[in-house]
C-alpha cells in the first residue's frame, strides 16, 4: 500500500511531515559539522531545544560505571560564561520552563522548554554546556550523592532489577552487560581506592567524546527560520569538533550460553510475571517494512483468537504486551511480557507452549498483506492527524531520530510502515525460535529456591538450561485453544471530515439539563482534527459510602473493562481509546479519539452497563489482581506513601487501603451481583462532549443513554434525590496550627524516608490563587537548588502546587536515604526563613519578570483537544465552573504589587505566620526509624499530633464544596 506523504523541501532534501502540520522545518549544518533541525511555529507559547549526543553508558570506562550518566548530571551545574552554580536551571524555572536529560546506552539527550520571550538567553545558556562547562571538585562530590540517591530509589523497583538481571546474563565483554546508572561505589569509593580522581576522569570523558560532529540539535522557535538560524549559528558553532566517529559496539550480547535459558527470579512485589525474549535483527534496518511492528501487533493482540484471549479465557493471564525492546543498530530483542494469575503461575509450561504454538501459526500462515495494509493505514492516519504536543516532548524524539534515520524521515521515525516485504517479516518470525529464547519468570514463590544473586541490585535468581525439544513437548501438551489471526478492524475511521461548528463557543456551554443528566458541550474551534473527547461521570452516592462499597465499585468497573476488552481492543488499535474508572463520586467513562465510530463504541459500553452480569470465574481473577495491588501498596516509594497519607487526612469520603483490603478479602461474586443494581439505582450523569461533534450529535448520545438507563419500563437507574447530590469536601486546618503525622515506612527493606510538608491555603479565589502560584514559581528553583544540589538531601526534591476540590495549597516533597524526615522538615522551615529575606530584597524588575513569566504560563494555549478538555473538565468536576480562569487570573496578576506578595507570604507562608496552616507527613525508612520517638518529642507548639487519621478527619470542620452552590441554570 502506498502511503501518502506530505513533504517540506529543505534545500535539496525533502522532510516528510504530517499533512495537518503547518510548522516550517529547515536542516542546517554548522561549520563545526553540528547537524541542526530548525522548527518555526508562530503559534507556539513555549520554545524548546534538544541536543542529542551520540555517546551513552556503553562508553563508560571500565571501573567507572555510570560515568556518562554522571556527566549528564554535571553539565547542568555551571559554565565559563555563566559561572553561577545552577543558574541555568534557575533561569529556566523562573521563566516558566522545565529542563531534563537522560542517558541511554548509546545516547545522552539534554532538553528544555521556556516561555517564548526568554528563549534566546536560555538557548545561549544551554549552548555553553557543550562549549565550556565548569566541573568543580566540590560540585562533583555533591552530584555523586545525587546519582547515588537516584540509584537508591531504583534498588527496590522490579523494573530496574529485572532489566539489570537480563543485562547480567549476557557476555561480560559486551557493553550491554554493564551497570549503567552508577552509584557512590562506582563513582567515588572504588576509584578513590585505586587513586583515580573522578573529576579528572569526568573532564577527560567529556573532552574525548563530546564533539560537535556526533551531536544533533533540534531548536523549536516562534520566530522565522531565518532568525532562528542566525541565533543558532551565533551560539553553537563554538562547540569543538574533534572529528570523532560514533562508537559502534558490534556483536551480539548473548552467546549460546545465554540462550535456551529459564531464569527464575524473586521480585519485590506480589504477583507473577513471564518475560520471553529473543535476539532479533534490529528492525531499524527495515523500518519501512516494520517486521517487529507487524509481529508485535499480532502476538500482542487481545481480540478473539489471540494468544491473550486464550490465556485470559483459561484464567492464566491478566495482561500481555509484545514488541521490540532494548536495542541498537547492532542487536535487538523482541520481548513478550505476560502478567500471570496464581493459576497461570502453576501452568507456565502450558503458557509457553501456547506462545510457541501461536508463533508456529504465524510461521505457517505466512505474512499477510491485508494485515500489513491495515497496520499501514492505521499508522498513516495516526501520523497525519497526530495531536500537537508540548514542544519539548515533540523534539526529544526527533533529536534521537536524527542520528539514526535519513533526513527525510527525521519526523517519521518508526511511525510509518509503508513497504510490504514478506521475506523481511518472515526472517524475524523465524528468529522467534525455541533455540534462540531467553525466559525470565518472576515470582515471590521462588523465595528460598534460588542459588544466585545479581550483584548490583541483589536480585535472587536461579538459572537452568532448556532445550528446543522440551519446548516442543510443551507445545504438544498445551491445552486446545482456538488460536487464529485477528478479524479485519471495523473501527478504522474512514470519515475524517471536519464538521462545520455552527456554534463558535470558546468555552463549554450547558447544552442540556434534565433530572437524569447534565450535558456540557464544546465544539472544536481550535485544533481542526477529526477527533472527539467524551467524559461521563456516573454520580452514584452508594459508591463511596463505605470501604466495602468502594471496593465493589472498583471491581464493577474492572469487570466492565474486562468484558469489553476483546471487542474494544480493535477500537484502541484504530485510535479510539476508552476507559472506565473510579471517580470521586462513583465511576466515569472516558472516550478519546477519532469521532467517526465513537458513538458505536459508546453505545456498546452503555449496553454492557445496562445488561451487566457477574461471571464468577472473571470475578475471581479480578479479585486476585486487586488483592495483589493492595498488598503491593506497602512497596510504594516512601514519598508516594507520604502523599497518600496527606490525601487521606485531607479528603472526606476516602477510606484507608487497609480497610478496603479487609473488605475485599470477604467479597464473593454474588456480592457484586447484588451490589451493582443498587449502585446504579440512584444515578446522575455529568457529561462533557467536545471536539468534532455537532451539538445535535452530542445531545443524541446523552439522550440514548437516558433512554437505555432511565426511560425503560423497568428503569435500571432513577434520578438522585436533591439531598443525594454528592460534594467533595476537604478538612479545614486551623490557622496558626502545625499538624504532624509520623508513620514508619511500610516496606522494612526500604532505607529511604520521605517528607510531605503541606501548607494549606484558601478556597478558590483569583486574587489569592495568583499570590500562591507566584510564591511557588519564585521558590521552586530555590527549593531544588538548596535542598537537593547544596544539602544533598535526596534525588526527589520538589515544590508543587496542590488543589483539592478547589482548596489551594503548596507542598514540599522530599525523599532521602541520608537524612530522616524530622531533619528534612527542619530544613524546609530553614529554607522558608531564608526565603523571607530574599523576597524582601527582590528588585522591582525581578518581581515584574516573575509576574510576566507566570502570565505567559497562564496564557499558554492548549496544544490539543485532550489538554483543553481536561482543563474544562476539572472546572466542571470541582464545581468551580470558572471557564474564564486564565483570563481572570492574568487580569489579577497585572494588578498585583510586590508589597501584596510579601504581605501574603508574611500572613500565610512564613514560619510562625499567624494564618499559616501546615501539615507535615513524615514517613520513616528503616535506617531512620529510631529517630521517630525523639522527632515526636521535639515538635513545636502549638501543634497537633495526628494518631488516628479517620478519627482526626471526623473531628475537624470541612471547607464548603463548590458543588454545593446550587445547580447551574440553562
């Protein structure tokens, strides 16, 4: 099938771009051989840049594991032109931007975005990373601690542990085998013991590898291409070109010793998982023929006849994914991951037998052109009608693509399979053979049955060889399953025309109001894409009435998704996504994607709700899955635990997970069967429909739902009584009072501690909101720099805004392996004390600059329908209905005086402020547990120690809810 492409000509080179993309592109090569892609987007509010350096962790010197990653951290610090430490990050943050970087095996990528009017200076600061960075010995030691803290965070993550185990079981002389992130041991202790100076090695590594000719830069600007080109040429041609070649690491990571293996590993979390992988030809060499994409589509399919459908029907699996994973130009792995049930864990040979039987089916049925054409058509529509995303997200992938793909496909990458070649696909199918396989099987049931440990994460495992003939026996003895190729996809959209929106509404309008539902409608006047966004919140008072009800509602939504899966999976493949999930007041249905066949899917989902029946065998699987999820709560990162406790203290009508787990343990299928009719018996639908949908279509969707659920002779749902409309309310902390909650971390093996220091603000009010947000903007980088960069408390350090049902506040979030929560809390208070003088010393010019940055952030246009819809849905769900929020808050900002910000800080934020309301959640890791008792003794007064969360919440007054302010009128 020929793929239609829209090209933009750059010199003599055409760059393929989406038909709906009106941005301009230009490739230039600087005198120092740096390749650059310039992008001009006059409509953008944010500008961005991404530099991809073709050096990664594979180039780490022996004995300095993690050096490439460490260098990535260090380049943020300072440069000869901008020597003030962390001034790059400070400048970006204070002008509405963000910055980040990552190190992979063969690439290090640096990127940032910023408000458009500050782009030039930010870009110059960024360029200096690659011209003359400063790497002081003092900063080096501090950042080693940050890298170590990052590694500490990963030590109890099963994803990191299993990835390193797969690397460990490979050739020791292949760089795939390496430990790539680094820690205190590899970057300080061991080098020091050998007399190696890490700072010197860092500078040497930089000088040896960072050469302009192996870098690729993408610059996304608001100005014309000519102006952006002038900017880039002036800033980046000073980068040294030492004519390095991009390192290649030929050869396969796995010898025959590392194939035909079955590895049993002990994970941290409950649950069983099977990962089956094969070394395959990297499909990057055949990206237009897309062999791995074709195979991933079929092996990972979830419709009837698929491998997953068979495993699910047998009660053995709850999830399956397939596709090409880790790889380079020289090697790659195709991986199938299966989440197993307890019964699946007991039938591992049958599952592997069915997997290989399905692969044999693909080998025998040949490569089907109609399946490739379908995949190609879906990919083409997706590419040409892709949503605009934030510039930084967009360009990071392009910068990576630039070192791999020809210029014409820099924007395309792997996303447009267009050349059918049965032989290429068949070659990869044949590589998925029993003689080429690596099987990794995770379960806590292997505890005590292993004889080896991976050295970096200490993952316990055992290894045994398996033969092709053994796998063949499993294939023959596996149960009968009607495995076959998927049916043609009826959800592929064919009508991509745009509706003529007669209403040019710029905000949602209340289109329909009945005793059963309320419909908010917003036509697409911005994005010109054939897509729609539908959100329907089923407000069911029974859903949140008790821990039992909360769990039963959760199981109901999961069963609903489970029953719909094999049908709706086709819709998802074709770009029409749906979900049923819990909401604050019941459950909600979300549909996002092409509007052409959205109504068919919506009506199917509503039909399933109306005719809901409990299948006992599916209930048992869902119950098992949810039980494991609850049991794994205790393995969450400590800062996640602290945020959970904060929400539990503040939010009314929420239940402790321990109570929900207890309720779950007693539930049976008949309990769900009895509960669901009661749940639905009193319901109100809050609906929002937006996008390429006419108002009469939106009304007909809601009218159909009302007819099915409410207007039958024996209605499933009846309207809520006026007194039953639920409100979300938040605990009102007392002014001038400090609240503390101390809790030991739920995982005794986790040494990390965490603090959430929450300052409760006010009920939604434009004038107050902007002061709190401006404080957050000004203090954000100071928090990060002081607590993470200078004091090295922990890798996770943040100051974030918080909004609970219209109640605004800020929270400091810190996770640390080096200091306990009591000490961290005192450092937050010290930071606030120091900030007081900084605020008073702030010049008028600096104040205005911060106000301008916040205004620019607020006026940033929505990039796509989903982003716009989420903004309006938040207003509807919280009951605030301030659809003009951005404009109103900007107007208030323009009137704000510096004195008002200082007064606000003095009154509500600073240590000892008369109206300050603070809540410190302190979660103690194993090495700080002994500090808890003395920390409790040392809390200042006046303060309240929260011992019993639910008891405390019930004893406190609550803020009023915006949803209780009467119903909006048509």
